[in-house]
């Protein structure tokens, strides 16, 4: 059984109500290439987050809008311009799939970063490498469409990038 299948079955087996959880990820860093001395190196990170799962992005943003005394009229856009779909626990979407390439994703709202470490070619990044990684990391754009001061974070992560996941007392470990 593949890693993707194992973690997918674990996620599907969990209860459907909103739940606090934690996830540990191992992902390749997306870095700018032009002028980057690390462009030909494998730069990855391992991170652990406290998260919230089984929630509606749209409802979460509208709740934040209400807290900020704004009209709760936010409507979320489709995934990947219509090329994505939630395929488990819709519409709260615990799992999503890209229709074009079949790639599967775990959906969550990050609450707090517990730890975050960079690696270059499998080795912990040096201070110099950390400086380069930060300099060549593309700037993230916050959603202006939410129209809130405290932006609601929403993440989709490939299932194969999940090292461990704990939901409601149950755990998956690769």
C-alpha cells in the first residue's frame, strides 16, 4: 500500500466534526531560481503545525468578518480555477483532488507553527544557507478577497508530504 493510500485511509476514518489536530510535513521548498546559489540543490523543510480540520473555509472567513463588524458575504472560489474538487467531507473538505493530474491533498487551517527546519541535500541548513533560502523564497500573497484584518489561513498539502498526523487522539506515522 502506498504512503498516499495509507494516509488517505487514515484521514477518511476520522470523525467529521471540526477538530484540533497536528501535522508534520516534509516538503520541497519552492525557491526563486534566478541568481540563487542553491538553485541546483535539493532544499526541503520539515515542519510541525497545530491545525484545525473539518471546517468550512467560507464559514471561517465569514465568522471573522462578523467579528470585525463586517457583512458576512464571503464566497470562496473553486479550487484551481475549477480544476479541483473536495472529495471527502464536502463541503468542509478534508481531502481535495486536482482533476487534471489526480494529485490528492489534505486540507486544513494552520493555527501555530510548532517547529520548522530547513535542509539542503538532506543535511540541516547552515546559517548562510538559511539566509539564502529566506532571500530566494517567493513572497506569499495574503488573500485580499477575504477583506479582513486577521486573514484566515487555508492550506492544501500533498498527501505524500505528510510524515505524521494526529487527529482527535488517533495518529498516523509514516
